[in-house]
């Protein structure tokens, strides 16, 4: 009886893993919008009572976790961030008005962070020097722990010579 239960459990886990992988292979980034956001725009009334940031169901990744002011890439996904595999990360290649060479940032995705389909990826603190600096071209890639691409999205200018 115990062996049958173990085999059944093993088969169920295998099917779940296969279905999980199929879901992730179909993940897409629907759109990306860069926007400068200040600390005040993140604050909610609940933060004054709890002392914790209210993410409003969004996954928020920042280059400097303690800083909120900065340039954010608002990324709309068709799959909640909670469904990305452990070890997944977001890679963003960026060209700005301040630097013409490509800047690359890689940030880990905490899959337990949000069940929402919106991610805010912020370049904060000294990584972004103010609203006067604008992104010219960008390329967003979500990768698994092995570096395999799950989905990607790029600006029109990214492909220009």
C-alpha cells in the first residue's frame, strides 16, 4: 500500500512539474513602459500604520532596495510573478541619454513576492541620477536559473544600428 501511494505521489509530482514547465514556456511580456516614480507615489496610508511598504499586488524589484525614487520599467505579464521558477531573474539592457554604451542590470525575481501580473523594475539611488536622464533603448529578458530565456521584450530603438 505504501509503495502504491509513493508511486502515485511521484507520478502526480511529475505531471505537476510538466504542467508547470508548460505554463512558463508560454509566458509573455505584454508591454513595458518606462516611468520616473518618486517615493511619495509609492506610499499608501497602510504604510503609516504598519511601517511596511504596500506593493498593491505588484512585484517590485529595485537596484537599491532602500531607495524608491528612480526610473522604473513597468512590465505587464500574462503570467503572475509567483509562477516563475525559483532562481529566475530579470535582465535589463539599457542605453540612456547620459551614456551611449549598454548598461546591463540583472535582478533576482522572488517568486513568492507577488501573485500580480505587473512588475516594477526600478533603477534607484545612485543607479539613476534623476528624471532628466531618459532611456533611449532597452531590452528586457526574463531567464530561469540556468539562463534560458522565458520571455523577452524590447523597444523599437533596440534593433536600430
